[in-house]
């Protein structure tokens, strides 16, 4: 739990997103084109970071289903920017060594029709740096 | 030299417990100007006050210092005492030796020493006090109400019923405002016209009320009790006193394609029009932007058919100048523009409408004669989706939405949903909500009835996207409780648009020097204790121009504003606070620094003649303070670079003397 | 022991609507603060001319504190904003002249904050006492 809190603080720090601004209207989830692909949905991402219940999210594949289309950022009435939060969550997974969901070597195995191209591209972008 | 009397109060043991009052009275006796010093157990009592009165007469005192409790407690008492003994009440100063001395110190010596310093400070100030007389100004016993919606109507009626003359200025050709456009009103569902139009007729027939319709306030000068207002009566090209309102011209006018703003552009009117059948005043108006006769001199049909000979194409804007004692702002609200909300496809589809447009669609006098038909193809919709909080509670982008809750949307959406299900039980109605906010008498019961009795589907979630597909609208939204994303095929989408203050409010506030908040709502003098007054004296607030309000709230606020206006107009003279700023014209160089910092616009400039060297005359621009407007904050005195501005009762020299006395 | 005997002279300007009422409330609640603090009542914090503060230091004050309504709560709508700007300038100038910036202070005290008033004054007196006597601007001709 202590660790979860630190992870959440770090996500908030690197994303510069304040999840407390969320008024739980659900417009992000109403707008998300990848909603049906996800186990957890954009409004839940924000809620999980806010409450510190981050472990299930880190383990979930939902975060890689986000297309980074930024529709949620555009339409959120409170300026919460869920897509930025998702990007930070993905980055946290990468940073937690040995706990990676996406090692470069594993990627070929994961390539299937369900995985959005953009998630793979953004993963590659991170590893080549 | 002043002859000062010092009166030290024991306040029972409250002061005497930690302050040696006898010693204080003794020590202060030797201060400059002091000719008499006394102590008594309760100075504020009848006997204590008598003691002061007697001393004033016996010792011929010109100023008194009372060492007692806080001036916030008994300054007024002792001022009255002094006045009763023939002394100017502003020659009284209080040394606060209870709240700020005896009550916070335990040590007798410490308390006594501090009390002596505080007494000395008050004596130093009184030595420089001058008798002050509160300024008096007469009150013009007439009120101006700006805006002729339900707020303005109610305020005007209440003031007029008390016997004062009222003028209403309305920029549209008729009074009635937004309420005239509504179909039914929550929570009782009585029709808006049935309760509003009798009030409009009352206004028209009231002998104390004049209506300036199709008019705007052009200029406001003066101050509380004495406003000079210039009103522009816009040319309507119809003689108001001749037109009978028969409406023949509005049927014969060949210019048929003029968007009807009363129906929010959902149908057309003629270039000469009467907004609606119950308009007050019922006079035709020509829309100069569309009239062929006014544009290129060809037509003249209305003049030919008018049996009363009321048409006058040469009419010009007229100006009326009038005096008022009080002004009420009742400028109301408008729904915000939906242009920036692309996600709801408002500009792409005619079948995405705002709630006010829905109101017109449901209204028997509206473009569809009360039949609920889709604007695009005139077909009855079977699936309607209502979206709440469109632009309300929106903090992400100031150009798009408003940060505040618009307050009325939850209730009118419940009303629309209920009325639809009542009239057309075959229609399926869904409401997307973030929160349903229904505080108010019978409000929550009303909302629950919509859900329970009328079977309206309430979904907790927000619509993310509306996309037109064929003659359907695909509404994509979230259902947060089912944790699902929904795609609904709808025939009609109704957006509960946020409301904002009318655009005319901002320039009006500048004219009135009334303050506004960042959302352009008028600010009240105190959010709790003075909710219907502007901080600017003589300006009152009624209705939604102060914040979002429903009809019951607007009417009660309108009545409250009227009561405040009546309270003001009932006075023959206004006595002000005499502690106001004063400009020394010999020192003033007319730089305008003081004018810029004054929050009340109390400072004006005048060119005055001064004697120069060698019998010459100089004309200089100097500041003048209007004592009726000045509230005595003293901000200008500090801004003045030449030291010409001073505050009576808290003069530079007086405060400096206090500083000196403390530091002695 | 000597430090204890030193009693600073402190002038407090309080606006009539918030801070003076706050000071009264501190009294009503019997919240003690040192007797060295003497309050001058002004209609608004914006009435306080920088001249008054200079005068206080000239006459031997060791600290000057200015209390007004919280930003946004000014009885005269905007007075305390002017105060904030004016004092920022004045205090930086006084600092430049060698009057430590701890000797001057602006605090927002509402009519309900008696406890804050007392705490502020206790803290201010402690700070000024630690700094000792102010001799920088003092005009010795004013002392008899």
C-alpha cells in the first residue's frame, strides 16, 4: 500500500495531472473510441490513481489499449487530461525494472490483431531512447 | 486649544480587574489639552452618560475621550451622549482598554501602563479632531428598473405599489423576457404565459409605471438618490402612441424570410412584427435590417395598410433624460453559444437543439403550435436524449464553458422529460446526468416523479459524442453505474446549455460603477447579509444578473430588491458618513491618481480659477470628492502624490499623532 | 536576563471591518498577547500611508504590523489589494535602508480570526524582540 502511494505520487508528478480535479462525470469514458477494448476505463484510471489503488491498473492490459487520440483531454470539462495520466502509468510500468509488461524481446509475441499499432510504436519509441 | 475631558470606565471588574483605573485617570490628567478627568463604574449606564453630559457643560469641554470597551461596542452610544450635551458627536474618541487591554493582560502594572498609552493616543487624536457634519442630499423619488423580464416586472410592480414612480427600460420591443418564451414552469407545471401575462398587463396599466420598450440606457451620471440617466429610445419606425397593435401590417408585409428571434430562429417572421400575441406594449416594430422600404426605398406596404397611420419611415432614435433616486439592474441571462461544442454536433444537425429551443417546440404558441416535431423533417421523434451540464461546471476552457453550476438545468430537464412522456407516451426519454441537483421546495419530489411515474431513464454518465447518421443521431456516452459505454440511436438530442449573464450587463456595470465577478455576474454588497444591493450605493440587483436563478427565487429576490429601493425612496434626505475624503484644492495638481484608485467613482475634476502672482488668474484642474458617494476608505489619500487628499475623521495628522503617542 | 527586560515598541494598524474586530474577538476570548502591541484603528488597510510607517520608525518603533481583510473580502472591495502592492514596495525599500524585513509585516485577519490575531501578535513580538532595538531610522531629536 505504501508502495502504491509512492507510485501514484510519481504518476501525478510526471504527468502533471491532478486527479482530484475529476468530478466523475464520465465524459472521458463516454468519448473513448477504445472503450470496449479495455478492462478498466478512462474514468477508472483517474479514480484508481486518485485513491491509490494502482496495482491492478499497472498489471492490466487496458493501459496499452489507449490510442493516445486525446479525445478525453479535449472533452474533459474539468481539464483533468486522462490520456496524459495513462501515458504516465505506462511509463511507470517501464520504469519498474523486472516488472515490465513490455520488454522489447517480448513484443513480437504480443503482436496480434487486438493490439493497437500506436501502443507498439510508442513502446518502441521509449526503448530506443 | 481643545478642552478635553477624559472618562475612564471600570466596566465593573472587567477593566478594573487588571487596570488601575484611578491611576489611569490621574495620569491622563496631565496630558496636553485635558482639563477634566473622571472614572466611573459603568460609563455606558444612564448615570455614567449623565456624568459625561454634566462634565461637558460644567467644564465647557470641546472634546472627550472615553477609555472603555471597543468603539465597535459603544462609540455610537457616547457620540449620542455628546450630541445630547451639545457637543459635536465626532469630537468623541474611544480608547479601547477592555478588549485590547484588560481582557488580554493579567498583570496589573502592565495593563495600567498600556491603558495609559492607549488613553494618551486617543487624547492626541482628539486634540486634532474637528467637528464634522454628515452631508445631506435630497432623494429623487423615482426608480429605474433596467430589464423587463420577470425580475424587472416584479421589482417594478412592488415599488409602484408602494406609491413610487418606476420606469422600466427594456431593450426588446416587449417586456416579458425569458419567461415569456417558456412553456410550463416547474415544479407545479402551470403554464408560464398564464402566470406571466397578467403581470405584464398589470405593469402596462399601472399608473405609476412607464415602460420604455425597445430602449437602452445610454449614460448614467450622479449618485445615490440623484442619478441622471439618458435613455435611448431606438427607432421602431412606428408611432408608439398611434399604433393600435391590430397586426394587419405584420400579415401583409411581403418580407417573409426574417429569422424569428423569439422562436430562436426556428421559424420566420415578417420585417414588421409584434414578437408575440400578448406582447406589452402591443406595438409593431420594423426590423431595419430586413425592411425593403428602409433599405432601398421600395415597398411601403405596411404604411398603405395601416388604418391608424402609425408607420413613420423617417423616425430617428430619441433620447430621454430623466432623474432617479435608485436604479435596479435586472438584465437577466442567456444560454451560452453551443458553437464551441463540436462533440455534440449542434452546428451539424438541426435535430440537436438547446433546452430553450425545446421549450419553444413544446409551446402552443411556438413554431410547431405545440407539437413535438423534429426541426429537420417535421417528424415526431420517438427517442429523445437529454444531455445535462453542457458548458456548466466546465473548468477546462473559459471560452468554451462556465465553471459554475447553472442551477436551473436539472429541474427543467426533468420537466421536459416528464412533459414529453406525458404527452407522447410512445416516446422513449433518456437523461444523461453528472449529478442531479434538486434543492428546493417540491423539487426532488418532482425529479423522482419523472423517473418513477413517467419512466424517464436517468443514466449517470456523460455523453462524449453525438454523430449524425442518416436521419438518426448516434449518441455515445458512458453509463458509470453499469460500467458500460452506450451507443444510443436517437431522433432528437436536447442540450441543457449553461446560462450566462446578458452581454449588455458588462457595459451597464461600467456605467453604474457597479462591480462584477469574473463571470460578469453583478456582485452583491455582502454575499449573505446584503444580497440584493450592489456595493455601489443606490444600485440594486434583481434576478439572474446576480447569479443563476429559477423563477421562484427570482421573484423573491425581485421583491427584496424592491423593498430596499422603497426603503431608500421613503427617505426625504440621505445622511452620509461624514468621515469622507477631502481634497485641498490649493495643493492638488490634477494628476488623476486618486480617481484611478477610487472604487466608487466618487472623485471628479473641475477647472478652477486661482489667484496667481502679479494679479494673474490661473486655471487649474483639481479633484473634487462627492461626499454622497465616498465611503471613506481613504485609498485616495495614500495615492495622492502631493498630499492634497485627506480623510476627515482619520486625517494624516491625526494618525501621525497617534503613532507619536504610542512611540513616546 | 537582559533580553527579557527589553520591551519592543510595536505599532499595529488594523482595518475597522475585519482586523480590528478580530483583535476585539481575541480580547473577548481572553487570548493573551504582549502588551507591547498597540493598535491604531483605520477605516481600511489602504488608508495606511507609508509615511505613517516611516514616522513610527522615526519615533522609535521597533516593529510595525499592518492587518487587513483577507484578499477578496475588503469592505471597500479593493483596498487591501492596494495595501499589498504598496507595502511590498515600502518593505523592500526599508530592507534596503537596513530595517530588517522581519520588523514589518502585513497580515490578513478576518473578524472571526481572534485566535489568528493573538498568534500573529505573539509571533511578531517574539521576532522583533529577538532582533532587539531598532536604531536605523530613529530620529534622536525626537527623544527628549
